[in-house]
């Protein structure tokens, strides 16, 4: 019996127009064998959650460089809970001050990758922490 491939959504939410890192992560995850959906720029939290639910993803990775992480991550988590999809693993990366990370993790963000993280570290973390959801 074949094992299910982990499905991931990589998103860029808000007005942040810097997507190079998100594209690099999306490609690295795809090359590592994950199914990856990339949302493109300027998405709303509602659009990301709707896509995640529609595509039945196992994890959502958000790239945030705009400083809106304390608003966007909690909203994504709230919307997932409202849609009955709180079991989707949420992780992220970008320019996130160290002092904000513990609060975001307490709200449900599993991990936040900051500058200097390698693609191999992200891949290894996803392999260890994002299991296929029961479908």
C-alpha cells in the first residue's frame, strides 16, 4: 500500500511583495517529495484558509516579511478552527522578532523559521512534524 504524500500550502499573505524565499521553500519542499501549492502574492487569510481546506492540505507554511505576523498568524489559526480544520499544521518564516515567537507558538504556530534557516532544516522539520491528515 502506498503511503500518502504530505500536501502543503505555501502562502504569502498581505501586502508583502517579497516572494523569493517562499518560492525557494516551495521548490525545495516539492523537490523533497511533498505536494506543494503556492498561493502567489497578496493573499488574504480567508483565501489561504479556503484554499487549504479545498485542497485538503496537511500543512500551511506562511512567509511574512511585512511585520503583520502578530495579526495574520492568529487570524489564520482562528479561521482554520472555524472551518473545522484546526488539525492543519501551521508553520512560518520570515522577519519575525525573537520576542514575538513564543506568543505566536502559544497561539498554535508550530515553528517559525528565521533568516539563516536552510531549506534542509525546513524539509527535515516538515518530515518530522507534518503527518498526512486522515482523509
